[in-house]
């Protein structure tokens, strides 16, 4: 994933089933040349350009599997692209066509959607609010997405009552807390989407288990600036199966140097102190039973994106940026508030400020990375970084996560 990118910003957002597993992604994107306006059906030129870029880049340069794995993805298509039947160029089992709420509905559009449905494409109505003129689309859709962020329980129920004859699946989007998630499950939604689901907020007052407390202590030691290789080796030897996994990593295709690595010391020397610390941290975190594949993957993407942006800026140590990115997910991983976690590990004031208050250059990098992964592209800093910088850093993060997860899992 080293191709030069045109100035289009895009990210992916997970869609979950009722069991909490990721079952699809939505691609979020906008035109980096026009940073004042989000892509929408009323801005045909920007929408056409951005959608064309995302489609061509995903399906020709990057490969869809490298961005979303083997899962389907929801893509917003403009009216023009639908009328041109662009989706027919794409695999119908991997693409869910999303139609935004302001798209002009007429016979040519309905005829095109009927054709695409006959060809096996799934079709979703986004930001749905019931209107009589949407009934022809409701009858064709397989998924209806309802933005529940600012709706009361009675308002959600009203929308669902109007959809009582709908035979497809219901998706609740912009879920922001556990209470909202529970309500939507109770009301019969099938799929769920929202930033809260990606990095759940921890439960207040829950005591850290002995196993997690020990893990936290080891992480703090590993990331101390003066840690010695001998201590790193001791930590590896303390954890069952850790030596095996480090040796497996050193001999993996991603790290192989032409000869088999048989000893732990050789593995440490080959990987180097910086890399070995990162990898041990990841292996330790992944060893927790409660940590899902998806949460670990998102953490890796964030950490690598912070690191790549730091390197591009030249303003801060890129390894520190990686550490901030990784540690920023510890509250979700360990299910304890960040302030409580930081009181238990001796990190530098700079790292503490970044993680707790988003202060300093490291804190700013973390904020920018979080804005990007949430698709909040209007909040990005375009004086230090270009749209291309952000897109490339994000893609590097996905590529890195794919490589790491292949070794860890």
C-alpha cells in the first residue's frame, strides 16, 4: 500500500450484528480538494469524483480484501453513478449500495435500482425518515438505516411502526452509549453502527483484575525509555508461550531475513528493541480473553497512523506517537477509565498529557487520528498535513494491522 493518492479522504466504520461481531463496513469519504463541504447528493461533482476515486482505488490499486477483509462494504453511490450503472462493474456479494436521503427519486432511478437488485446487489436506505414518496424504495431495499442519535424511544418506535411491513433488516446508526445500544436491540434492530461500539467506554468503579494489573505493569516497563534488552528478555521468559510467539514472529514472512532464528536472543537482536517492545505489547494485549479481534485491529491501525503522521511532521518522536496511539485504547481493552489506568503506571508527563487531556503535539496527533477514523474530516488540521498524508497514514495503518494480525492470530 504505497501508492500515491489523490486528495480524497476515506475511512471505514464497522457495522455490528446483535452478537457484537463486525459483519460489514461502511466506507466514509469526502473530496480533499473541497474541505468545506461534505460529499452529498446535492454536490454532484464532488460526490462523483470522490466515489469514482474510492471505487477505482479499492478495486484496482489496493484490493478490497486489504481494506475490509472478506466482509461486504456499504458505499454511498451518487445518482449519476447509479444511472450509469457503475455498480455492475463491482462484485455484488461485496458491495451494498447506499442511497442517501436527499437523492432525487424518479422512474429512471427506480428502474436502475430494480435492475441492480435483480443482478444480486443489496440496497440500503441511509439516514431514513419515513416519507410517502420513499415507499417504492422501501419495497426494493434490503436494509434501512435509522439515525438514532437524537431520537427519543417514542420517535424510534414511530419510525418502526411505519416500517412494520418491511421485510428486510434494520440498522441503528450513530449509537453513542450502552443504554442506546440496549434500547435498539430491544426494539428489534438487526445491525448496529456507532463510534461507541468501536472503542467502548469503560465501566466506572470496576476493579482491575490481577492478570490485567500485571499486564499493565509489564507494558509500563516495556515502554520505559531506559528499559534494557536483558529486562525485555526476562519479561518474555515470564509469560507462557510468549517465547514461542516471538520466535514465530521472527521467522514469519514479514520478518524473515534468509536464515532460521532459533534462539530468543537472536530474535530480539533481529527485531531490534523498538520493534520487540511493540510486538511484546501487542502479544500481551492479545492474550486477554476479553479483547476482540476487531478491537485489537482498530488499536493497531490507530497506533500506526499516529506513528506515520509523527514521522511526516518531524515534530515529535514517532515511537512515542505509536505508544500514545496504542495506549489510548487501553481503557477500552482493560475496561477501566484512562485516569485510573494512568495513576497505576509511571509514564512521562508528556504521554500522560496526551492520553488524558490530548495536550501537546502527541495529544494533537492522537486527536487528529481519532477524528480521521471517525470520518470527522472537517476537524482535521490541513496546515501541517495534506489530505494525502492522512489517507496514506490510514492505509498504512490498515496494512500494518493486516500483517500483525496474521502473525498474532
